[in-house]
């Protein structure tokens, strides 16, 4: 999976892509699941499984869980 990081918040980039980042386990799970897609909107990362939004990740704000999913369990 590739994500256009042009408009992604720099804090979010560090949290998501750095091996010691808080969201790095989510990034790894996204790589392993074919049914997961992601789009950058308003500097946040919106994550979808099978076309349904499950999670919004922001750089400085808390993640917003839209619906329960195995990937959202990685935030705990």
C-alpha cells in the first residue's frame, strides 16, 4: 500500500512510519491486509476496510474510532 503523504501532517507521518511510532503497528497491519485502503484528507489519515470507514488518525489529536475493527484494537 502506498499513501500520498504530500498533505499529511508531519506529526502523523512520524507516528505512522517511524518504527518507534505510536501508530506503526497500524501501518504494519495495513500492509498485510488487502481489504484496507487509506486516504489523506485535511492532513489526517482516513482508514477504510471493505469501503467502510473504521478509523481516523491525526497527528496531534486523539485517534477517532468510527467502528470496531481488529486494527482499532492496536491502539490500546
